[in-house]
């Protein structure tokens, strides 16, 4: 049996075709019993059957294999579970006959509270705490519910029956109910057999729910299930789901393949949502929308998440990645197409501009030496969780957008539909998608894309003018400032002075040149001789990577950078390009390829900015610059903060505090972001007004003075004045937290509390996160501490690490704890301390994340040293403050 330990994948001598599953969950004792019969094909001589099982008690006496042709029953001589590998090995006394047969296994398990496998979630009904039973199997946790071949490639059909379900509860699975038999207070529910699918998509939910219902034009029944009394909060998601299913049917040229789609709000849920075939599960905040108390940002988030999960019904469920190495095919594509759908449904949200902000996470992560390729080798189930990250999701999405932009939207869509038809009900690898796009376009897609998916990182393209030629040079971009030696085939796009004057080409070598006279109405020499002539904007600036469609950074020489800054001030550039110039400049400054002073000078060009996405990025950048300044040049922090406040005054005055009749969705979101930033930077007028509105809200929860869109900002402002000697704002927020049953409101409060500048209050907040008052998945909302609370948070993490690692032992949540608390530091001394602490407490599921976080600390430390050594920084800051006021 030892030969099967430590293997990345299961042996291939038995192939599952069909599972018949019976479960009997007990919501009082939180245990479940089960029985599985698997139709197998034995395809090679073997005395073993090896499958996955974890944290299950297998009844060895129940295990048998019946050969179909001879009806001979084989009983295993040995049944052994290897928990570390999550496998169950059955050894038989003789070689099993080739051909079909049925494997039968009885088992028991616990409805755990870890939000994976078959687990329990809690809710309140009529003041009483109750349990519901929920499954969450992706990536490798179906094995915690029933013995199975728990790998994406082992697709099969599933026939599920639930026994002993309390008759008043709703019991859902992937397929519609075939039969429901009530026997007193209990019922047995059996479901239609599913189409062929992977184990990670199997789902069961049992609980007390209300629902709202609608149908698509071709008769698919769509329901949103939520806690009793909250049905109205499901109406927006229902509308989005019905319209999205219609859109995808047309876009993919393949109809949705099941007769129903259920979407369920689950109170305890580790991810944002899960695309189980026909039974999509969500955390409450990702599915429900309250017209009065949810913010515009919540509405947008619900639309994008629903569109993302429904995209998986085709890209992931119908066509499934062959192995976790190709996870990006699932997640990158679903991320990209969710923006496509949202833009179709809500064009006024300008979602493709916002997409750039979503993708900054991928660019930041992939600029680390501890990044990983999009296609990453997975050698153990423990490693899978860590690649559900910004590389798989946002870099994946960006590359698909880059390729669509290069091939053209129609060609891309046509080829995609062909890919889905060809691989429906099967598995695919990255190269299968490239082959379909290559066939549809006639372009060498495989050659173009391999450098982007099979090696980590991306290039920075340096651009300079020499002898009326543009010179391009690519090197790997690393935030550490190091130089990589890999190359990419880079789709270069540029425009000069006007979006009507464009050029595109592939940079296939390290460097290249472009004679700009070929496509410019005048030469750079003429522009220089005339100076910056406003009447001749055609030659006044050059922007590379037009609309940020390419996954790379651009570094301009000083002359080109100055002209771009002027173009931003004069509003010549599109919002996407204004975003790109700012984001690239911030990244280059962090990598010490551009001075801190020049970055602040560029920020000054955005003082009249009003676009939501550009300002949102400006605010995020400002937060980070203020933190670096606090460590590097504390004597200049007040001046720099004054400058950052000044940058936001124009937009703050335009938007004001109160929503205007008919204002845009984007303005509603922007108001809250600007007010929150002003509060964090200590703007007294903002904090005073926030305090006034908060007290009105405490007197009347429905006051018009505190609409949902500015609540987060007001809560942040309230916490800026909280201290051990002035606790009233903190205690009032805790009271609101305890009174509300809206998870979005709870999250707004949690994400505001730790921003208090008093470290003693910060510690109280962090301890509160570990109490039963905060659901496990929501604790990470409260980890964004102020810079004054960093050391407090690190000490707290060390003191509570055993509890944290036991509660959030693997997956997204534990890695979020590490990233949020470790990454903001900026000293080399701290690196050693962090490294020593975790070396003594190894946890395989955070290995990659920990290395990345430590690298970020090193990068911050080098950046701080660099800023500290800038000679003219004080003069530049004083001049900028003088200019903005």
C-alpha cells in the first residue's frame, strides 16, 4: 500500500462512471452517515482500488466490489486510509477482473465547522439558533463528504438521495427533485441523475429558506434562496441571473445544460461564491441586496459575482480543466466574462475601466520574484488552495482580454463557441483553448501566449525618443528592482497626440524601433522647435499600451513622461490611459526606477480628476504613499498628507455629502471612497461632519443623513477620534454591529474598526474578531489596521497563531491573515523576526503566501531607504502643496 502515498494524482487502473449516493445528515448531533455505490471500469490488472477519502470513518465490513459480468463479489483483505494524502486504499486478495463493476462503501462523517467538505452553518429563526448543512468541495474536499475520485478529470454522473431530512426544511442538490417521501417529521428526498461532471461540483444544501423565482425564455427555472424574511433581498440577483443566462446562451452558442438553477445565500461561507452545477452557493453579502441599506458598490459586486459563477456553468462545469495546473482556464475566463456580462447589463457602470482596478492585484503579485506562472505544477492536494489567487483570476482575465483585443471580438467569440462545443462534457487543457483560437483566427496563438502562461512575471517596456525614432526595450518587471532575463511577445499599441493616430505591432525581441514619421502628421523635431503648442495637440504626447489592454508596464523617458503629465492635466487622455500612467508610475517608484518626488509631481496632474476608477486608484496609491512617507520621511508626513488632502478637494466639493437626484452609480460609489480617504488623512472638516451624521443615525437608523453609500466612510471617520479615553464612537459602532442582521453592514463596520490610530483599541478590535460574534469568514474584514497598529497586529497574530491556524487552517482565509498583517511592514529587521516565527510553525498551505509577504516587506524596506535618500524631496513637496492650495 505504501506505493500510493505521496503521489500527486490517483492511479488510473479504475475509472468511475456513475455514483449513487445516499446521505443521512443529523443537524442536531452534526453527524452524517452515507453509502456510495460507484459504477467502475477496471481498465488494468490490479489488486488495488485507490480513491480519495479524508476525515471519514469507513465501515470496512461494508466495502465490496461486484464484477458486473460474473456477479462475483470481491471483499478487500485490507482497507486503509492515509489521512495525510487524503486517500483510501483497498487491497484485494486476487487480481480484479477487467471490465465494469460496482464498488460499494458505507461511511460516516462529522458536519464540521471549517466551511469545507460537508459542514454546518448557523442561522437564527424566531430568536433560536439553528444549523443548516452545506457542501463546499472545491478544490479537493468532496473526499471529506464521500469516498470518490476527487480530481477534475474523473467526471461521472451522480444520483443523490437524502434521508432523514426534517420535513419543514428545504433540501437542495444539483438536480431537480425526482421524489419526496414524507414520513412524520422526516422526509426522504431523491433527485434526478446529473449530467457528467467533476466531484468538486457536487452540492447539497439543507436548511430553512424563503425564495424568489423566475424563468428564462427557454424555460429554465431560476431561484434565489435566502433566510426567511429576506426574499426581497434576492430579487436583484435573480434578475441578473436570468438575464445573464440568456446572454451566455447566445455568447457561447450553447444553451445552459440543466433544467434549473438555484442560487443560495449561506451565512457561513469561506469563499465569495461557488459554482456548483445547478446549485450555486454564495456568502450572504455576495448575493443579497437591500434597496435601503446596501451600497451601490454592493449592488455592483452582486452583479459581477453572479455573472462570474454563471460563466462557470459553461467554462468549468460543462468544459472542465483537466487538472489544477489549468485552474486559470476556469477562473481567469470566468473573471473576464463576468465583466463582459456586467457591461452588457449595466453599460453605465463603465465596468471595463473598473476592470483595470480589479487587475492591479495580478500585476502587483506577478511583480514578485515569489510569483508563479499561470500554469503551475501541482504535486499535492495541499498546494491547490494557494493558487486561487490574483494570478489565476486577474492575470488570467487580463491575458484573455489582451488576446481578445489582439484577435478581435467577433473572431474570439466564434472560436470560443467552437472550443466549448468540442470539449463539452469533457476536460481541456490550456493548449486546447489555444488550438481553437488558432484555428478560428489563423494567428499563431500558441506561440504568442506560451510566454505569458508558462513563465511567471511580465515585462516593463521602456520607451524613449532618439533621432525621430521611438526605441522600445523590454525587461522583466520586478518590484524588488532586480532585473529578470526572460522575454515575451508583447502586443505594443500606441497613439500620438490623438486617439485617431494609432499604431500596433508585436515586440518579439528584446528591443525594437519605430519610425514615427510613418504615422505622424508632423515630426518630433517640429514639435520641439515649436515647443508645447496647444493648437498642435497631435504631436504633444505619446501613450503606449493604449487603454491598458496589454499586461505590461511602460516606462517613459523624461521628455515623454513630462508630455504625458501635461496631457493628463489638459484632459487629453482617456480614463483608462490616465489610470495606466498613474498605476505604472506607482509601480516604477516602488521598484526604485522612478523617484518618489516625480510620482508625487505626477499625482498633482490629477487634482481635477472626476472618474471613479482613476480616483479610486489615486486614493489607494495615496494610502500607500502616506505609509511609506511615515517610515521614510516622518518629518514630511504632515506636508505630504496636506498635499494628498488637497488632491481630493476638487472631487469632494463636486460630489458633496448628499446624493443628487439622478446621479450616476459611479458617483454614488466615489463619494464614499473620497470621504473615507479624507477621514483617514485626518481632514477635520470631514471628520466633524461625519460625526454629526453618525449621531443623527444613532438616533434614527433610517435618517437620510447617512445613506448606505457613505456609511463606511462615516464609520472610518468616527474611529479616527476613538481612543482609550474616548471610546463612545467605538462602542456605538459595536452596538450597530450587534443590532443589524445585514452582513454587508456588519462588514462595513468590521472593516472600519481597526483603522483606529490608538493601538490599544486596535488590540481590542483584533480580539473581537476571534469571538463568536464574528463569523469565521468575516474576520479578515477587520485586519486592515492603521500604520500605528502594525506592531500591535503582529504581536496579536503571534499570540493567537495556534487558534488562528486551527480555525482557518488552510485556504484563502489563513493566507489573508498572513498577507494583511505581515506584508505592510517595511524593515529588514522585521523580515528576520517573521521568518523565524513561521519556520518554527510550518504550515504547507501558507508557504507560497508567506514567501510573497516577506518579499513585500523587503521591497517596502528598500523603497523606504530610497525615499529617505532623495535630496530634493522636501522642496518638491513644499512646491506641490503651494501649487495645490
